[in-house]
C-alpha cells in the first residue's frame, strides 16, 4: 500500500509584495527563481509582463538575457520583450525578421512597432516623420502588423500616444500607395472609434454647463433640457455626429434666447428641443413668485440647510400657504380644495408653477429620490412642524396635488411614444357646474374651462406629439348640459372638444361612458379614459395613468383614492366601513383585485378595449366593475395609481353612496352573467350584506368578518 503523495500548499502573493520588488537587494534565491522562470515558464504575455516589471538592475539584466536566449517566444511575447528592453539586439533582430520576411526594413521600425503595442509613450516622433519610417511602413508585412497590434486595435479607446503613433503608421502606409489590407481597415476603425469616444466624452462633459445655460431662459426648469441633452447624446453615434452635437450643445442657450429652431439634423432632437422651448414659454407665464420662495427655502428657521431635493417642496409649501392666507384667510368659511386649486385661475396657475418646478428646478427634483408616499409623508410632517393655521388645510391639498401633477408631467415627458388621448366625460344635469362662478351662478365651477386648462398644462410639455379629445356625452333627455357646454367650450391647439347628446332610458352614466369609449376608439386614439365633470380628479395627473399603461400586460389603470400614496378624498381615518364592505364584496363576486373599483378616473389601452367593450352590457352606475372584470377575464392586468383628489370631506357625511345597494345587486348579476357564480367560491362579506338586508345595516353590525384590502 502506497502512501498518498502530499501536495504542498502554495501561497501566491501579489506582485507588489514580491521580495524582488520590495527589497533593495533581493536574496540570490529569489533572483535565481526569477531567472529560472524566465528560462522555462510558458511564454505567456502575462508571465513575461510580470517578470519585466522587476527593475533591480542585476536581476533585470539576467531576466532579459534569459528571455532573449529563448527561441520559443511567440511574436506577441517577443514584441513585449523588445518594448521593455529595446537594447536587446537579438530579440530586436528576430522581431524585424518577422515584420520583413524578405529582409528589407530596419531594426528601429521593429522597436517602434513594439513600443506602439506596449509603450507608445516612448515612441520617437522624429523617426515617425522620417523617410526611413515611411519606407519600412510600406514594406512591413500587414499580417504580422495585425498580429502584433491586434490587442491594441481592439481596445475601446486608444491612448493619446497610441493614437498618434498609429496615425503616423497608417498615413505612411497610405502614402506608399499600397493595397489596403485588413490591418489598415482595423487601424482606421480603431482611430475612428477613439475620435468618436473622445468627442462624445467632450459632449457629455458639456452637459451640466449647457443645461445650466438653458435654465437661465426657462426660469430654472431643467427637466425638458435634461431629456433633450440625453437624446442629443444618444444620437451621436459617429465622430461627425458627435462633433455636430457638441456644436449644438455649445450654442443651445443662444438659440433658445433667439427663439430659433436650432441646427439639428435629427428629428428626435428637434422634437425634444421644442419641448425645451415649451418649458421656456411655460416659465414665462408663471407667476413671478417662485424665485423668492426658492431663496427663502435655502435654510430652516434654526439655520439648517435643506437638502436640494427637499427645498422645492418647502418653497412650494410657502407659496401655496401664502396664497391661501392672502386670498382666503379672512373668510369665516374657507373654500373647498376644488374652488381654491381648480376653479380659481390664480390658484390653478400657482399649483402648476409649483408642479413645474418640482419636475426639476436648477437640476434638483424630489421625484427621482422619493416615491409619492414618502413625499406625502414629508409634506404632512412639514405642515405639522410649522403649525401654520391654514383654513381647511388647503395648502396640503394643493402641494400634494402639485406633487402628483409634477410626476405626471415628468412621466409624460419621458414617455417614448406619442400620446393620443380620448377622454369621455359623462354629463347629467350639469348646467350649474359648467359656468364660471358669478352673479346668478355662485355654485359654478367653470368645470369645462378648468379641465381643459389642467389637460393643456400637461400636454403642452410635448407640443409636437401629445393630443387629446374631450368627448362630453349628455344623457339627459333635455340636452341642457350639452347646450351649456357648447357655449362654454374652451379651446386649445392640442385639445379637441366634442359635445354629444345620447338619450338611453336604462342608462345611468354607464351607457354614456361606454358609448363614448367606443366612439373614441373608432377615432383611433391609442389611450382611452373617462372621468366625471366635477373637479375631484385633476386631469393634469393623467400622466400617471399613461406611464402605468406603458408597462407590459397592463390594459387598464385605476386612479385610486385608497392607496397609501393617495390623498384628499377620505378623512384621516380612511374609507368608511360601508365603503370597504362594498369593495370587498365586489372583489369576492368578480375576482377583482383593486382598491377602488368605482373611482371615476380610469384609463385603458385601445387594444384592451377592442375586445372588451362589446361584452359589457351594464349601463348603470355599476358598469365600472363589469368593465374591469371583463378586462381581467380576457388576460389584461388592471393596475392602480394613487391620485390626489381635490375634495373636502364633510363632517357628518354618511359615508355610504346612495346607490351602493343597487350597485351590489348589479355586481351580483354581473358575476352570474360572466360565470362567476358566488356559490363557486367563498363570499363572506357578500353573505353578510345579504343577511343584514343592506350595506348600511351590515356596516352597522359588530364586525365578525375582517375586511382585508385587496392586494396590489
């Protein structure tokens, strides 16, 4: 029985720790080891490179002699040896013979090629300009040149010395009037790639300066300029394009100030530039108050410095709070958030000013650092810390709505495709809501003008490729709402307004919405939506829906009032038990997994609605749940986004919509119609409501069933 051989454990130290490098006079044992490696180690470039880094004179001389004496060094290893030890005559001669098989050429050329491959900074530029170099360059074997310089040509970026020496070599070969070879083409490609990379690097380095210069003409707004510069950088594929893009970047500020189109050959860049000019126009229309608020928000009352991403929120808080105190602070009864931030043109304009600056002001935006739930938490904490006595907490409603509008616009600007929106607004007995407030119309909301203004603010960010159609459908037999809307219509170049009348005895909103969606689908709009004529849901938040619809598989998006990142609709305690019971019962009956199935702020892809609309037959208030259920059944995903509603909860409100019981019965019918009979699954909440006789009665009973919010 033989004893197993024990393999000694080897410890490999970094080269920097080698005794051959770390001591002034290495021990003879180490020197001998290095020389034996030079004599017998596999002739790999990495091994030779390590040995050649040893600079102790006595040791390096022995290593060089051992390497020069070897006859098995491949061309790449031989070039490495000559580059580090150009004084080795035999190695240089062998390299020269490889480059000139016919014996022509010179040793100096061989050393230059070795230097180009490994130490280009040591090349003799006087020799590169000589006739002798030119003659040798034309006579050298191109295949061997490619072998020796191939790794250099494959590098993403040539160093300055390498680029200069390679350029001299290629120019000399070109001047020799010889046939172009693969080496010449590869060398030209490497130099072209390097030139493009350097120009692109110069363009990228110009980004901050260019955006800063543009910001001087856009009131400090930077989002559109940042997206424009990204597109400019993405189009610069060749050195010529990169050079042109750099010139465009250097003159951008002057061009914007002059109101010119700009000298750009790329349609995508021109489209983004028009978004920059739109931002400049928008900034010019803003109330001239932001600068003072921004400066005042530099520090906290105790002298601390706000983080730049939070400073915009503090400035917005100051502006909106001051507006409320100035406009409404003396009133016994404050207005609703709808009146303050939607109906009132000054309040709406101020909210949009804050939103624009939150998208990116002087390069700072909170949107990229925090999600909306955290931003809402910050806003509430800021108000609590300041203890301002603002009527009706109107500043909180306005600032959180501005946060949502800002993210909406930022998402729309970043959207990769054009936007064609079709929005249905059902009407019934809205003649008091449509006119502006005034004598005889004190309850007026100027609803149509307000909705158009909210939508216009959003779409103006993309003046070239964002369009919308507002289709108002009056289902009252007298057509009074349609008549009033036609007289109050607002106009905007990116918005088409259509008013229609449609009478259906069995319809209660659902028929008007479904008919309107079908009309807009037939008109070719790619995204379809519906909302109510009241101003609870601001249309400037529709960018949230659009971004969600762009995700794979999403067919519908619900603007939910009940998510953690929603605000404004419910009291601090949240939805009432009756509301939650209705939601849970609808989820049980139809398999819906949404928190707010009845929200009047939904958007859909045209592709999803194409097969769904004909299958929805409920034209009553419960049509939403059937529409979402059919969408889900056809394989589409229903997503939700949290919205900020311009709504004030009134104390003493019953919390149970008057039609919930009728709607639940309709939902039950929908479940039976679409083969989702309750008997097929557990429906504890639905059973509880039926046993109690009504939703209100079930909500008033001691809770024996836990209502679990639907998963997101």
